[in-house]
C-alpha cells in the first residue's frame, strides 16, 4: 500500500511540474496577431537557458529613449538559426522584429533581427510559447489560384 501511494504521489508531482513548465512557456503576454519593427542600440544580451534575452535602447514615438526587453528561445534552438553567444554586443545598432507585449509596455517576443552588417537572423517560429515549425509561406498577391477540379 505504501509503495502504491509513493508511486501515485510521484506521478502526481511529475504531472504538476509538467503543467507548470508548459504554463511558463505560454507566451500569452505577447500579441501574436501582429509584429512591430524596432531599431536601436543593444544595451544587453543574455545567452542563457531557458530563454535568451536582449534589451534595446529605442527612441519612442514621443522622441524619448526607452528600453525594450525582448525574450527569445533557448540557446540550443537559436544556434540552429545561426546565433552565437557573441552575435550581439552592447552598442551594436540593430533592427528587430518582435511580437509586442499585449499591455503596451516596451518589450516583446523575438521574431527576427537585422544586424549592422546586414545579416538577418530569424527565429523560424521559435519565440517563447510558439511551435518550432517554420511558419507557413504566405501566398504572394500575384500567385495564380489553383485550377478548380472538374
């Protein structure tokens, strides 16, 4: 009886931890329906698990400087997209595309970045709370629709 209870307790704890880990990675704080492009100077780049982050000093709509905090995925996932621990350094000028915070605070979930040398790195759907599959290709406006079946 004691052994059964210990196993049940262990299974229940593992289930609760899995649910908590999944909730941590939800991404609900980001507006996944739109993207925003920001240009600024790198203030900080943190290469660590579970999420890499970077901060940009950006000139806001009011002309004042504001710090944008951008959350990325884990280093292992970013390496597959061309990232290195040394990709960003404080002072670098970059243009980033993010999914902005729903509450309007300056921050977001990483989509892509253009470095000062013109290199573009993307997350290929690897932002926090997103699937790891590449997003479906958008049909071009000039694409011809498929012929109707007869």
